[in-house]
C-alpha cells in the first residue's frame, strides 16, 4: 500500500510519501487502523 499523508515535522506540515501500513484484527481480518511511515526530508 502506498499513500500520501501530511506529517507534522518541526512545527510544519510536510508531505510524507513512505510506504503505508495497516493493523488487521487477527480474528475477522478487518482493518483496525492505517498509517504512513515518515519519508526522508
């Protein structure tokens, strides 16, 4: 999954474009949450 999300870094909103990740419920397989890792500036 690849997504763009804004990240607050150094008091300013930056575009983050690193790989996304998600956490699934181990029983149902439903996605509980999704997030993005920060990309290099």
